[in-house]
C-alpha cells in the first residue's frame, strides 16, 4: 500500500522525471504527501500496472467458458476475479493482422495488414502503437515472448525491456514422441510430447522471466506495462508429456460437422489446408491441442501466483486474451483464417482494481482494448483510435450489463489468396448480438448469415432463406458503413 501510495503521488508529475525525483527525495517527501493525500483529487489519477497476457490461436475451449473437458483452473480463477466477455471478437483471424489491429487500435482494413507477410505501417504523428503510448505516459514497458509480430513491426523504441520469443519448434533432444497430424501433413502441423519441466519450455521460461521482472519492480514508483505472449496452443502442439496425459484421445469427441452445413459454406471461405486424416488422427490432434491449452493455463498460473505473492492485485489491470479463435474440427475444418464464429470469437478476461467480476454478454472487439486500457489508466483515449473503450462495462455498479446502453457490432476482416487464379480478395464479417453476416470479395464469392438464437454455434448459413432478406439487407448496409469508415478514408482522416 505504501508503494502504491508513492506511485500515486509521483504519477501526478507524469512519469519518469518525477519518479527520479522520488528516488532522491524519498521519505523526506512522505510527510508532505501524507498531509495532502486526502485533499488533492488529482492523486486519484494513479495509474495501475498492466499485465497483458496474450495466447496464440486459442479458442474458448476453457473451463470458465463452459468447456466440459478442458482443464484451465488458473484462467478460471482469473475469470472469477474479473469480467469474462462472452462475445469478444478479433479483427482478423490470423496472427499478424490481428496483433497489428490490437496494438495500433486500428482495423486491419486501415492498417493495411491483411496477411502475415505485410509489414506493419509506421506509427503516425498522433497515433503510436500501444506499448509506445504507455511508454510515453511514463510506464516501464516490457515484453516477453510473442506479443507483437517482430518480423513486421517498424523499428520503434516500444519497450524498455524485451525478451524475444524463441522456440516455435521443440528441440529434438526434448521430444519423447511426435507425429504429424495425419500422414503427409507438413510444416508445423504436428504434435510432440516433450520431456522435462515447464520451466525449460519457451512459454514456461517467458512466464518465469516475467515473474522475475514483477519481483524486481515491486515497490517501484513507475507503473509497469508487462506484455507476456505465449506461443501455444499455436502449432506445433508441443508441450510436456504430463499435459497429454490429461486428455486420452479415446475419451474425447470431435465437433459434429453436418454435411448440409458444410455444403452451405460459400467458395470465398476456401479451406486451403483441409485436414486429411481419419477420426483417430483428429482425436490425437485434439488431445494435443487441449494439452497445449492446459499448458498455457499453467503458465498463466505462474503469473497469477506472483500477483498473489507480491500483493499486486489492487494495483494491476490483468488482461487475458487470444489473438483469434481456432477450429479443431468445427465445420470439418482445422485451423484459422476464416470468418466463422469459431475463428472470430476469442476469450477475453479483464480483472481490474475496483471493477466488477462476472460475465458480460455485450459485443466487444479486440481493438477496443487499447482505448479501454488508456481509460483505466485515467487518460482520454486518442481520438484516432478506431475502437471504443469498454471500461463502462467493467464498472462495479453495473449490476446487469444487458440493459446498459451499448450499441456495438464487431467487424472481422481477412485477406485471402485464391488457390486457382492467385488473386487476392477480402472477406468482411459483422457480428451483432444475434446475427453474423459475412461477405466474401464484396459478395462475389458468396455471403453467409447466421442467427444465434436458433443456431448458438453459428454453423448453419441461412443467407439463402428469403425470410431473412430484410435482415440481411440491413446487415449488409451496416457492414459497408463500417468498412467504408475504415481503410483508406480513415488513413487520410488521421494523417
Ligand atoms: Ca495466432
């Protein structure tokens, strides 16, 4: 509490310069501070620390999201302390475009990053990336593992401390057993049981190095932004053997993909990496994916235990999120990059001091995170951001968020390459609280419409049902308004 108190005072001086003064004057000032704490309302602007935990390719197969099999006690515990968003959506469904959107606060159509190869745009004069924004506010910023897409990010002093990711692929001498997802699957499409402890794995090391930083900075008067990115459950599904033991394949079941649902998927949502294995191959891959989820959960547990031990909960905003969703047999598909509910929907948990706990069913987008964190730190979000702060949905006095004024849709976008003519095209999808409407290549490669009150998983495309023509027309118009408001028009408006 004493350290929090000092931070509160010196934040008033906005950052590091004032913080240095703190180190010099130390306790001599404390008496003055004590005398004024009750009278100066500006001291309430004390900014919290931020711990941002980012998983990779994680869907909502988590205990706190109601999954009947997957064991995630630590993420569940975080959810019990904060708000679990039931309808949170990524702005893109592959790594780099989604992360470029999260950390710029702009839509993929505006950043121009619609695939994993395009470089991120240079920061604009009035709009920098999230870590640089907080660094400019006076935060000590640190990154561990896969947070930004380092290969594509313009050179910027985003971080005061940077521990880059390593080890997408497991070391050969740690592999006990491995197999491709199915005979002939290539690249990272394999699973591997590893020997050794979590601490010797890339994500395990990142969690523990982040804990060491938290320990080192305990008591610092400078607020901390620590972003911890975990590689798993991204392929290859390579984690210590004990996590595989939790999920014997013979006890698992695959999502049911009805043939008539699959037949209604339009050509724009092309499956360029179809899963060609049999049922046993799929069950082994599913068990390996779940093993990765529980492994990530254990690393989250390492971070949460540090928050307990260091008594940081009252002074730290904790966010847990994935960069996008993922299919493990849903609609017969395995992977990401489409615009179905399963790929666009993400887990999102926000536990903030003085805020409420519970579930929230309102629509939020990942590009809302940037302005939300800014608001939670007592600042006004930059006007150039395309997201909207959802801090009001965290308010402790909000007893029933269903009646809170909140008119929001989610837009998810992806760039695709036609496997035959090698032409690129774009898909956009909007999600309201009851509908999803998707257009591929402006509708030329098909449209999709899902109604969640009838179809909770969003797998039955009813775009051809004439009963819904008016609804589809309305959603098409709203989608086009959102798309037109972003992209080149938005770029010129904020330059
Ligand atoms: Ca990803």
